[in-house]
């Protein structure tokens, strides 16, 4: 059975990526990193936040947006973008079991062509005077909602695309 996955678009901060990989390992969510990342994806760069959970994390490293999109389309999976530009709260969205929730780059979000590609957009409601929530915390909030809806995942994919 399919299970939702988390995807990171060209992440900037290894600590956030390591934390999200640890979250994925603990909850059984696959994590896709869409490159190029702003850092080396080696275990050394991620080790501090990911700790020893990296060995059991299900990470797929896609070298580019195009390779990720080719993979996603071949899998016929829906792309849900977490963005401050959305109006639908993440907890009110009707997820499917095979959705991929995409989080943008810490410094810049996602470019318009990626935003336009998403099948749906969700947001974490915030006070109007603030800009954004930390990427790893945002991923944790949404992963918690996915866990509530679908239970723990299996974390079965890994590799490089």
C-alpha cells in the first residue's frame, strides 16, 4: 500500500534535512531530496541532526527537478506543495495515501514553475505579521497530520535518481 512521502526542494540547511530524515526514519515516511542541495548530502553533513537514524532513513536523492518530475509522473503520484502562498490549511486538506508533500528551499521557497506544477497547495495558518516557520518544524507538523490519517509508513524506497 502506498504511503504519503515528504520531498524537499533544493534544501539549504543540512540540519533541517537531517532532522526531516530522522523524522522520516522514525515515522516510516520516505523522504525525497530534489537537488541540487545547498550542501553535500553525505552522512557527515547530515549526521548532527539525523544522528544514527540516517542508516534507517528512506532517502531518494533526485539530481534535479526534471528527474524528480519524471519519477513522480511514472509513479502517478500527486504533488502537494506546502507554501505560505496557499489558502487551504494543511489539516483541512483531503490527502490521498500516495501523495507527496513538497517543501521549498529555506531561503527562497520554490520557483513559480514548481509552484504551478503542484496538484494542490496547503499552508500552515500563521499570524499575519510573521514570515514562516522553520522547515523541519513545518514538515513535522504536516507529517503528524499524515500519521494521524494514515498511520506509520514503511519507508521502503531509497537510492538516487
